[in-house]
C-alpha cells in the first residue's frame, strides 16, 4: 500500500561494550510490532535522534536515552515471550482456535464456525475459550479487527468503507460504532489525530 504519511528511514548504530548487554541483545528474537506496546520504543528512538541532532556527539544524556531504548526493547521482548508462553499454556483446541481467528478475522467468522473448526460444541468451546483467554471468542475477534483497522487508518488512505470491509465488519456504520466504543474516537477522528501527530513531528 502507499502511505499518506511522510516517513523517513534511519539507521541506528548502538555501540555497547558491556558483555551483559551484548549477550542480551544478541539473544533477542526478531520481531516487528506496530501496536501500542511499541510506542515507548518509538518515543525513545525519537529522543535519541533529537538529542544527536542538537549535540552532534555522544554525551551522558544521549547515553541515558540509548540505555532507555535498550531497556524498552528488553521489556518488550520479555512481554512477547510471556505472551508466547501463555499461548503454549492453552489447550490444543484453544490454540487451534486462536490461530484460526488470527488468520481469518477479516472474514465472516462466527462462534459456530470456530467451534466446528476445533470439533467442539459451541457452548463448551465458548466457556473454554473465555476461561483460558480471558475474552469471549467474539470479543477476541473484535479486538483483532480493531487492531487491524487502526493500522490501516494510520498508514493508508483507504476509504472507511473499504477498511470496514477488509477488517470483517458487516457495515461501515457498525464499524464506526464498534471502533468508537473500543478506541474512544470515530475512525475519521482517529485518522485525523494520527495525521496531525505525524505532521507535528515532521515540523520539529
């Protein structure tokens, strides 16, 4: 997709001499995330760029910001590892259901469809899923759709009707209603706020 936002690419070089830091960073597994949990990392990176533009040299303040970045990456890596462990702790039926939802939430899937896929009765599966995941299957599907919609609103100029359809919502009005309840703003307001935020960052 093409983007309506002005992106810039940066190359970050971290020269770390402490063996503990080197071992920790080398053991990180590759990951890419654009969700809310990565905002602290983005904030740290922006601070590093701002500091380096002003001073043009390494100093205690810049070193602190670099260490803050490493810490946030470390914490995010731990969080993702825990989520992965939690996934493995689920029963086989729930793990299979989660994988199915993650790959098909943009389509019209229902409790009946998911429970049939994992070969369980709808009532039993509903209770099992909610007990292990902490959300009903319907709420889990909705969360996945909202996350996908947020990304499309942030990085694309797709029409709201097209985003609604691509994320699996039955209509644009239903999409707007559910999105506002989950996020606190309408899709249009969310996109406008994102554009204003990025425009403000580019002007700094």
